[in-house]
């Protein structure tokens, strides 16, 4: 009896220790909760260059041209994307000009088409953010890329084709700072 | 005499004789006729010490926007992406965790002096310094377990536009604060209530307000406005994120009037994204001679540092300058030095403008902008 109790206690203690060590490995404070995959999906609107986060849907520049007026884009950005008080959406210069000379225009300056999708989806239309459907965002992205001669008018954009769009800037931009702590900004720059 | 009122007892007020206020920055109205808020500058000409009162802290928004009115009970911070264990935290959860309290400046990348500036508020007012309290982001990320290969993170706000920025993970693991406190009380709505990132020494846009989501990723994610940080030139890009060593004399500064010759303590602020300020020098003869200024108190890392320097004005026209050196040995440059280094026209400064500000003292005691 006594021996049994001893083993039972030892097992219980061992179990507690094991559990404690697993907990220690998993987190120090155990504060907060684990979000469900569903919750993460609902909040994760960061669309990376690979487009893995893109939702299902599709659209073309033709659909986008209609939506551009219907959803009020033209009211702020102008009829062709250049006449409004909101930022220009179409490069004014000849597409043959150097990309950097064509201005800081989203569909031209961004190295990935996914950024155009991400921007429209999270930030447009002004004061009605988050009201566009995925199909509408694909269509409006297609329209902006089309009017800047990045894709043809009949190109269908969806989760597969969008990340493959070749953007005018390509990789002609400087690599970004590493943000290494306690390091000067630029080697050889005394200031 | 000031009669006690319920309001005055509950939440104190300053003297009616103290009238220093913020002003819209850069010629764009704030608020505009719709109530949208844009950039607002701090009255540095009236500042003393190093802490900016929360009511006078500068404000910048990623675009003209309505301030979100967030119920802290409802607010959540979610950390996910390349972590072993995604985590959702309430404000209550965050306040249970080990905290830090640190002085840090924030500065808008557009804080650029122009010849048109009529006050130091107009030339330099898009920077402020506060005491921030919160949990280190590194504490939270260790709690989640960072997966091998993670190298950047995206921080996103809960406001309508869901402003987002990509930042190097090395910065997150170093000194980024998930801040809920500011100058002894909850962060103000204009500063990101109930929760903001404080990214010490980086351009202000990275200190994400109303932060609700942090995602660990393996590359620069190019979300929202990230593409705006891209540059063609490697050097210009390198000067992007981190703010260089910078200082400005706040008294006497442009628009002020010296009553006559005699003694003045020159007073100013110095700060750097590279760490603590090690040295501040002042010239009262347009750079012919420099003398060490006195640093008031202890210089904190990535925080405004107050300096002072005795000066006997002889009543003659002259130019006052200040320049600082940070803990990394970087020295604040003049515009001429920057122009020479990059071989660009005078006044073109890559990255955030951290150049020396000349104040011209006229013989009648008026203080003029030396860039004009």
C-alpha cells in the first residue's frame, strides 16, 4: 500500500515537473490566448509579394473601369486618374521613360502588383475602407495596371496571376536598411 | 486669484497666461473643414526641459484621417506569421507583463527646415519627446517563439486605413516598445490610444499607432505605404529609417526678440536615432569658434537632450549655431557638408534633414532664420 502510494506520488510529481518544463519551453508568462486560424485569416490583410494571403476572386481592367466610377474613385482621383485632388494614379510620362522619372505613383513605383491590391483593399475608398469585395479589388488593381501599360486590358487577375505580374520598376531599387541596432546609418558617412 | 472648480480639482489646467499652442504643419489645415486631422507641430520655442507635454506632442497621420475612438476593453493585439505560437492579447494581458518606462523622441521624416520658417516650431516642430511605458516587443516575440528565417515584421494599426509598415526584425528584438502609457497616463488618442508602437530613433511613421497586429515575415513586405520608402540610390536608402544626430537652439530662435545686449543662456535640444547624445557644441560667431555646451541632466538614448550655453551678447550682428555628436560618434552636419559629401546642390539633404540650423541675431536683437 505504502509503496503504491509512493509510486503514485512520484508519478504525479514527475507529471507535474514534465508539464512545467513543457510550459517553460512554450512560454514564460502564459498570458494571452492563441487565436484560431479563422481569426488570423479574418485579420491578416498583409499581402506579401508571393500573394499567399490573397483571397479567392477575379477581375479584369474592363470591370475595373466601371467600378472606378461606380465606387467613387474618379471623384477624387479624376476621370483618367490624373485630374483629381487625390494622388495621381497614372504616370504622365511616356512609359519608355525611366521608371524613377515617372513619379511616386503606386502602380508604377511598387515592385509588386500585390502592393497595389493590398493598398486598395486596406485603404480605399477614403472613409469607406474595407467595403470593396475581393472581386472588386482584383478588378480595380487590373484597371490601374492597365492604364499604366503594365498589363493588357483583357488580362484576368486572381490569386495566381496577380503575384506574377511583372512591374515596370523590376528590381531597380536599392536594398533596404537592415536596421542593425547601435550601428551608423551609412558606412563612411561621418554624419 | 484662481477659484477652485470641480474640473480644476479633477484634472488640472495651466495658467491663462501660458498660451503656447500647436499649429498645423506645412500649410495644410488641421483639422480641415471635415474634422480630418493632419500634421500638427510642437511649439519648441516655448519648451523647457526634455519632456513634451502630451497636449503639445506633435501629431502626424499617414493621411488626413478621423481619429479612431477605440474602447480599450475591445482592443486586441494579435501577433502571428513566422512564430511558433500566435498570440492575442488584451490591454489587461499586456499590463500584466514586465514593462519598461523610457524617454524617447519621435520625429516625422518631413521635419525639414526651410528659409520660410518664421519660428522654430515651423522649422523643427515635428519632433517631440515623451516618457513611454509598455512592454518590449522582444518580450512578446520571445513569448510567441520566433521561427527561423523570420527577418522582418509588419505592424498594422486599427484605424480606418489600417496603416502598416515593414521593419527589420533586429529592431523589434532590440528596443521597440508596445506602449500603453505616455507621460504618466494612457497614450492619448492623437498618439494611438490605447496602444502604439514606439520605434526608438526611426522616422516617426514606423511608430505605428492603434497597433492591433504584428506579423513576422521573411522579407520586406511592401504593404500599404512601404513602397514610398524605396529609393534608387543605396546611400539615400541607408539614410532612410534611422534619424541622424540633430540639434537646434530653441532660445534664442527665429521670431524671438532679445531685449538688449548682456547675458543670455542659450538653450536647445539635441537628439539622435543612433543612441545617446555625447556632446553638444555651440558657436556664437557663425562657426569660427565652437564651445562645449552643458548637457542638462543625463542624456538618454534616442531622447531629446537639453543643452545650455552661457553667452554675453555684445549687441553686434552675429549667427548662432549648434551641433551634436551621438554615442556612435556621428556628428551633425551643416548643409554645406552634406552637399559636399553627396555632390548635390546646397539644401538637398538625403533622409531626414538633420543639418545645423543657423539663427541670425540682428543688431536690434531680432532673431532671423539663417537659411533665409
